[in-house]
C-alpha cells in the first residue's frame, strides 16, 4: 500500500511533467536517466544484494557479530566505489555528455547527478540491511521521502522556470541526500544491538561479500552498459527510418516515457511482494527447505499470472478514457493497448528474478538479462531503421518474452516444478477473454467515469465467477 501511494504521487508528477515539457524533452530525459542508471550500477557494485543475503543468513543463524560487521564493511566498500565513480564522472563529464547524450544537456547537470551517487549507494546498503531483517518499514519510509522530495522539488523548479534538465538533476540530488540522512540515522540506532555480539570472522565475511558482489557487479556492468547502448541507439536508428532526431526523441518519450510506465504502474504491488521474497527465499535456501520452496513457488506462479492477466485486461479496457484524461493524447492509449499482452510475462518475471536471487542464482539472472539485451540491440539496429516506432514495439515484445521465459525455465529447473501451461496460464486467459466478450455484448458507452466503472465491474464479476468455477483456482495445490 505504501508503494501504491508513492506511485500515485509519482504518476501525478509525471503527468504534470509530461504536459509541462512535452514528449521530446521527456525522451531526452529518459536517455539521461539510462546513463545515470549505468553510473549507479557501477557505484552499487552488487554490494546491497550481498548485504541482504549475508545479513539474512547470519540472522537466521543468530550470528549478530556477522550482521554488524558485514553491514558496516559493505557500507564502507560502497562509499569508496561510489566516490571514485563520482570523481570519474565529473572529470570526464564533457566526453560523457558528447558521446552518450549528443550534447542535449550542459555538463552542470552531469555534475549534480554524479554528486548524488555516493548517497544512493550507501542508502541502498542500509535498505539491504533492513530488508534482510524484515524491517521493511525503514526502506518504505526512505522511499517515501525520496519520491516526495523529488516530486515536490521538480514541480517547484519547473514552475519557477528553472532550467529543465537541471531541475531533474537537482530534484534527484535533494531527494537522495535527504533519504540518506534518514536511513543513516535509522541504521545507527538499529545496529547498536549487534555491536557486542562477539567477534566476527572478518576475513570470511569480506570474501563472502565479494563472492556475491563481484560476479553480480561484473554482469551488472555489462547489462547496464548494454542497456545504456540500447536506449541510446533507439532515437538514432529512428533517424535512419526517416524521423528527425527531435521527432525520434518524441516517439521514444511517448513509448518509453509514458506508455510503458503506465502499463507497469500496477506492478507496484508485485514489486513490493517480490522485494520481500528475496530474503525469505534466502532463509529457505540456507535451511535447505526444498519442500517449502517448491510448494510456495507453485502458489506464487498461479496467483501472479491470474492477477497480471486481470490487470492487462483492465488496462486494455480503460486506456482510452484514462490516457485522454491524463495526457490529452490518444496515441498513448494506442501504444498502451498494443503493449498490454506483455504485462503477464513482465510481472511474473519480477517475481521469478527475486526468487532466483534468493536461491543464490543471481548470476544466472544477470546472464539472462545480458542475452536479452544483446538480442534487443540486434533488433534495434535492424528493425527500427526499417519499421520506425512499430519496430521499437517489436523490440519490447521480444525483450520481455525472451527474458521472462528464460528466467521461468531456470526457476522451474531449480525448484523441480512442472509449469502447468493450460491450468496456470491459458485457462485464466480464456476466462477473461470470455468475460471481455460478454461485457462487450452489453455495448456500454465508456465515455465517462461512471459507465467505465460499470463496464469494469461487470467484467471483474464475470471473470471472478468463471475462474472460480474453472480449475485455475485449484491448479497449484
């Protein structure tokens, strides 16, 4: 629920930003954000995930000294690495702006973003520590602070006509700095109870941190670098199709900056659940409870698929009304409808990735992501130059299904589970198609909110009854 509130705030902010700056600038900002994510990946070095795994395993073994030392050591490593990345980015800011961003922003924006990297890295370690101990309220509040400060500051700065890109950079810096202060205070208070828990095996913990973080960071660098290359190529290849660079950025901003976030917005519930699965599965893995892993995974598969299929149909039915009201743009609804079939595989992939990481298969997750990105870059290079915006849609479909299906297959083998395609996937989908068909026969005019809600309610009731009567609700027992 907390994540839902955060995303509602973020969605309102994004609507304001989109209507204020337009899709072209939004596309440019998406490129900046992808570059920033690459720098952030290097700064994190896979250490927050190592913190979560080591602390959760130490906690289940009642080893308080390891909890204390591992978390402190991880924070020190993150601080050193992120500061070095920050310095490197500032020194080479002109080259970075020229190569990756086509000089669409001035170097001051890059400096401001670089200065926020150490705060993000260390805060992520603190949050990894709290997630491992099931104290999720601290990371939740931290995320609240981050989004509220970011949303308030960017809206204020754009309102007073502060330079657009600097507004984004300053809002990110302020939000991450305030979040860092909060998480630091909470961490110092909480870790005190582990300070006198005895001596930790410091050398062994250091090895464990790097045993987990080094392969993750190596594959993360490749993945994030390929992702940055992928998104940088999209407007360039759209130019080859015949678009101007500004129009290409507009198409990219429309699809990647508006339509995709719109269909992924309901995934906040899935993501919240997924983030909690990692430490839980780490505990089951440490305890070698394979029976519980298998039983729980089956239930999660069934329920996630049903929920995500339901969301995709709701998105399809309501996109015309909602997108026009929010963005005054029918093109957004067009792309939302086209992209709704990727929802079920994307949402399930979020869950599967967290479970795999909990089962110590994080390197496999990264390898799958790298394969996905290589295929995507290949398709971007050839498809977009020939098909334009529709080529980008093909890239999105291919990427999501390759990544999702490979991750699912890896988990099925790891947990020794047979995927029941008909009962878990096709049967719920058939029930919802029948519900949609029955609803359409009523020919309800959904041009206003009340009739739209009536249409969605009828669809939901019919879907619930059909799924209840079918074997879909019993298939994972």
